[in-house]
């Protein structure tokens, strides 16, 4: 295992040095796409490189202690240390033991860091929440999910901006799209993608019967201009007047924007800003994220399967998480984790689920690597 770790650390050090050199190359600075890719890779590798430096430091400490003890790596009497008094010998043996344990810990951290690396983890994210099966109750539940994810983002110190929304007459949302900005936003929210199911008595239910409804959440890493090039000739842009629920006019000017990407057929509408230009910019950001997601799926069939399973059809039978109000229970079906803190979860206290899902990801990846080895 030590040889495997040494080879991994050698590769980390080599790659990090190459990236440092590339980022100082004037030719690379002139190429936005290549520079952005190199800068992103450099940022992704920074933590692993810091761990590698600490590993090398612990290695040196072990070697120095063994040299002073005469090179004996055993726990018995050390050869060649006749000039050391008992106190110094005990100190060096303790230092050697502690640094050996640290090497084992650091090796595990480095392997986990490299295994869990996702090229999108550090990106900002666009979250699309839509009412699924259940009519007005589904729209109200979509509103609950919106508030839950919004508050979770605030707790993590991220910036949140509403890009688009379509409100229902019941007070919930048919659809709402958010942008969450901050380093690691995608890694935090990617586990929220899928069908969420709620079981509760709706406020309109006179018989006290429990209804089951759903809402879908799609989590998309935000694409940069250099990652998705959109030809203006491929766009049809329509301008119309904004309106609220029930057709009530909320704007006296034609500022709402609908963009149709002709090659893919994707349509994005934004009407929440007063400025036509702002609505156009927000629509383009959403479109770019969706096109980036499609491009990734085309490159990787497994990603395509994950994308389809993320949203599914919105049927009640499809779910990643269930929110059961009568039992004050939240259950994540992917890992079998149940929490009886429903109110806290809906207030954005999601760390328990995020950390457990991330740990399960690491466990599966490590198990897969071990099996291959």
C-alpha cells in the first residue's frame, strides 16, 4: 500500500507542478477556454497537494527519528543509539510512532480526496424545482422545497438569486429556478437532485385524509461562457409582457423574454426582472447550464442515466426522499437514513443527509478500487 501511496503522491506533485507552469504561460493566458480548464484543475488539486506536502513532512520526520535511533525501525532496543540517554530515546521513539500513524491517516485522506474529485464540485449551481403529481398540494410542496434549499444555502454562506418562477394560484410554485453561488455549491447540492415526496393532510382536505404529492429537483452545475458556446443564429428570442398568477399584469412594458434554442428545442422564459436585458441574461444562464448538462450526458452514458433518474416522471412511486408529516419523519431512500426532525430539515438543516450521502459515495468508490486491486 505504501508503494501505491508514493506513486499517487508523485503523480499529484508532478501534475500540480505542471499546472503551475501552464498557468504562467502567456500562450495559455490568451486562450480563455484552456486557461479556465487549467485554473479549475489547479484549484481542484490544491487540497490533495497540501495533503501530499504534509505526507512528505511526516515521512521526513520518521526518517530523521530513525537515523538518530540508528536506523532501527523496530520497537525493541535500537542499534547505534548508545550516545542517546533514555529520555531522548523515548522521545524519538514516540515521535517516530506518532508520525507513522499520521502517515497512515494522510494516505487514507489523499486516496479519498482523489477518489471523490468531481470536475463540477467547485462550481456554482442552478437548481430547478417543479411541482409534480398532486395538483395544488404539489405546488405548495415545491414552495416548501424552495424555502428549504434557500435556507440551506444561506446557512452554508452561499449567495442565492431567483432566476425565474411561475407561481400557482394556491401560493406555491409550478416552477422556480435558483442560482446558488459560492465555492463548492454543486458538491453541496448535487445530492438534492431527484423526486421528493410529501405525505400530509392538505389544508384544503376536510376529511383529514393524508395525501401523497411530489416535486422534482434538478441540480445543474453552472456552465461558463468558455464551456458552452451558443451561436446567436441558433436562438429565437421572443419579447412579451410579464404577468403574475391569474394573468394579473405586473409590468407595463414588454420586458419578459423567451429564448428558444433551435437545434435542441430547449425553451427558457424569464420575466421576474424589470429590465428586458436582465431577463435575457438570466435566460441565457439557464439555457447554458441545460446545454452543458446535455453535453455531459452525451459524452457519458452513465451521466445520461443519472440525469434521467434525477427527475424521472414525477410519479409518486419515484422518490429519493420522503417527508412524512404525521410521523414527523424524513427518510432518504438511497441510504436508508431516517430523521425525526422534520421541521428542522425543512428549515434547511440538511447537513446530516449531505454528509451521509457523500460518505456513502466515498465508501462505494473505495470499495470499487479495492475490488479492482
